[in-house]
C-alpha cells in the first residue's frame, strides 16, 4: 500500500491571503507588516542590536558568538593518521527557540 502524500506547506501568497482575510487588511498591508517585522528582526540581530528578538507567544531568536578555533591536530578517520585541521574564524550563529505557546500548538 502506498502512503498518502503529506500535505504541502502553504506558500507565502497563501499565508498573506489567509492573514488578509482573517484581519480584513489588504494583501499589500499584510506584506508591509511582514517587511517591517523583518526589518525589526534584522535591526536587533545586527552587531549594533541587542542580539535577541522575541516573537510574543511564538519564538525567541538569538545570536550566539562562536569564538575562533586555532589550527589543531585531528585524526583522519579513514587512515587513522594525525593531520592539521584548518583554523576557523569567529562567527555568529542564529538560534530560534520555541516558546511554550508554540510547543503547545504542536
């Protein structure tokens, strides 16, 4: 027996249409709200921002600083011999943590 195909996730257009219908806003207004939200998130996650942004009731978006890794010796799993690994520069990673309300939705 073949498994039933999983339903496809909604597209951006479908999401905007549903929100516009539920809030009696136009699709342009909904698009403007999402653009403003994106700008606010970008501003807070930038190097001059606080490094975190909370979507109330949904998720917390955090930026974590990863320190640089020096050149070091590692074992090659194929041959077992030791070799030098390239150094890695410092980086910033984005983490999204779900809040309780979002966990309860699933």
